[in-house]
C-alpha cells in the first residue's frame, strides 16, 4: 500500500467552496486559505443557534501502545462510511502539533485511505492557529516580566512567577532554564522554562471559549503570578487580555477541510489529552452539530484521558453530550497489553490476547459510568487471525458492548460500513443517559480520589508536600470548585507508563497541582508527567524533505 502522504497527494480534492456548499455554507461564511481550506465565520453558529443538534459520535480508544490503535483513522473512516450511506455527516478533530509531527508520530490527519486533507498543510502550519496561540502566550510572558523590570507596581514576586513560555517543537533542553542573564538592561534573573504550545492555557481557553467576549474574559482570568504578600496576580491586572485576543481573533474561527472522500469537517484547536484537556474547540463542535445530522469527534488518547475530560469538563461548560461512544482497539495493541513485546504483536497468541482484553474491559466500564452506549471498533490489520477477531467479538458481547470490524485504513469509507451501521443501530435502539462522574463542588482531594479509583483503577492516592500545599492554597483562594484536568501518562491507566493492561492495587502519586483559571480547571500533575516532551533518538523530522517543485516527502 502507498504511504499516507502518497495517498493524500494523489487524492482529487474538491474546492473548499464546494465542500462548504454541501452543508449549506455560502461564500460569505468563508475566509479562504488557498483552494482547499477555509475558516468559517462565528456568525454561522449564531444564525443556526435555534436549529436542533445532530447526533454526536464520540471516538476514543484503549490505552495507547506503539503497536497502534488507529483512533483518528477510525473517526475519519466513520465519517466516510456514513457519507457512503447517504448521511449528512461532519467530523471535528484537533489540529496536529509540530512537536509530535517532527518527533514521534510523523503526522496526525488519519492514515491510509482514511485521512483528512490537505494532509501536508494540516500537519504543518495549517492556518496558523498554533502560532497565534504561542504568540499570545509569549506576549503575556514578555509583558509580565517587563512589568517587574519597569517598577513592579503590582509587587510581583519574581520567585512566584507562574507563567512560562511555549513553543511548538519538542525540546527537552528548554524545560528548565534561567532567563535575564547579561547586563543591567537585559532584565532580571529568574528561573523559568518552556512548555509545548498545546499545553498552554491559552490553547485550552481557545478550545473552551464560546465567542470573542468569552475568550477575552477567560484570558483575563489566568493566574500568572503571586505578589510579595502571597496574593494572586491575574492577566487582567496587566491589562493584556485585549491584545492577546487580537492575536487570536482569527484562530478562534474553525477551519473547514475534507476527507479523502469529500465529506466536510472542522480541524480546530489542539490541546494534548495527557497534559491538557484533549478535545477540539467547542465552537467547531457546536457549529458542526447545527450543520450536520451526525458529527464524529474524537478525544486524545484513551477513554481515561480525552473522553473523561470531555465528559467531565467540556460537558460541564457547554452541555454537550455524546449520543454514542466508539472505543477503538486492535489485536496488536491488545496483545501488547497482554505482555507481548512489540516485535511479536502480529503473531497469534490467544492467551496473551485474552489477558490484554482487561484493558478494553476497563475502558468499556469507564464509559458506561457516564451512561453512554458503546460500540467497540476492532481496527483490523492484515495479520489478524479469524480466531483472534472472534475472541474479541465474543468478549465484547460478554462485556455488554457492540463490536464491529473496521478496515478504513485499507478500504476507506467502504471498510467502515459495518462499523457505521452498528453505530446507527445503537443510536436508534440505545438512547444515552449521560451523567458526569463527579460534582465540581466536591473538595479537590475527593475529586482526585474519585478519578483515581473509578477511572484509573488505583487503590489510593499519595500527595507530595508541594501538592498538599497547592491544594490548600487553591482551596483558601476559592478555586476548589473547579473540575480537574489530570496530567497523566497516555501509555498506561496508571501513572507509570511501563504498566500495561489494567493494573490494580497501586497508588496514584500527585506531584503538584496547577491552576488554569481562565480555562476553568485545576491540573494535578501525576507521576513524572512532563509539559514539554523531548525528541526520540531518530526524530520523524529526519525523514521529511521537499523537492524543487514543492513536492514534500517523508511526512508519515
């Protein structure tokens, strides 16, 4: 089979104005970024606000492994399959970050014959949204430190400046740095560091804001430092939220693109689910639900991360409820959860597969706790044996979930017909009875312990001295009534990335807790979770190249 980029480059794309017309959008609703992508005016949602919503199909997965689960491919494939069935359907996905694109993943626009296009644009600079987020974030950092240097009327304690900088490249060298070295006019010396752009609170705010006014208000609420008396200093105290909003005035508009088979959809917003809330913008999802009868969205990583954060955070701020959840699994990934090394995942091993199904069971159980009906999508690989597929099907029946084979990577929408029909059947016969997992008003520790016990399967929680101090401080300041956005490894249900399957009898460690008051949540950091990833031994960037005619190669 051709590589992903070769398939994407050989596709016959529709002009984006034709894609827009298929969902009732006029040229006046669009701001063109070339022939095949456009931003959509915020006025579209206002115009359609009274129209009933379509059905929301939420795509999630089992715990990530190097063997591959195929969540984004499946989300795109469901969209293509529903299109083949004659349904009015759209997708809503997050924007890829350059960090993993040039680091480990090599791309994040689906794969094979189940992709969103133009693939190169989406995976690289796209419409500039991530750059706008980084610029707004770093403007605040510059203004804050300039304020301290130019007299410090707010009495900001340089040792309690919380606002770091961001960039959209994985760079471990910048995790912890000292700034302000040099002469007297070069600023003041303090310890700081960089996070990856998608971990910025500005990105979270962009994805949770409902309009420009809400965006500006949320930016002003961001906690950026403490003063010498221990009082909080907010972005609004620096009068910078207006300028930041100006930098984000275009980034807040959703980006319209298409699948390989011409179905429309939005790619907008890019928070990671392991260190942020992991879902595309609510503006994109809400608008799509007015334009289409079915909307397929996805959350980052597994159901313990992106899905949980959608159900407990996004729902709480928007009222959006999934009508069905699709949990993506593969035989290869389940084998890894059963203890098989990566190089042997393609070998038939029913004993290991059965053991690995414990991970799928846990994610099924987790989604059921929210009252959402489930379809398990078995992402089929050529090496899967019939007896392996039969074992997973029977196991899903025992676990109380529908299952269907997905071959969208190899066959596009045609390979997702069985899965799409199963989803439609569940939507018709099993209405969702959605409910969040916890009440936001509970004490911080109680909310952490509910997530640890109910979602991760931990038997207890331990807190470092810093975490205890953070929790006490946020409680005293009146911030305890916010939802939690847990920062946790995507490689395990636990806080230890080496533990596969569904471990029990372990203790979750909370290292510290950060406050994202503009986004509207607290961020407990678990284990050794980092907010600035590093590059692997052989970065994907080493494979990327461009020829004199503009032809790009090596991008996955």
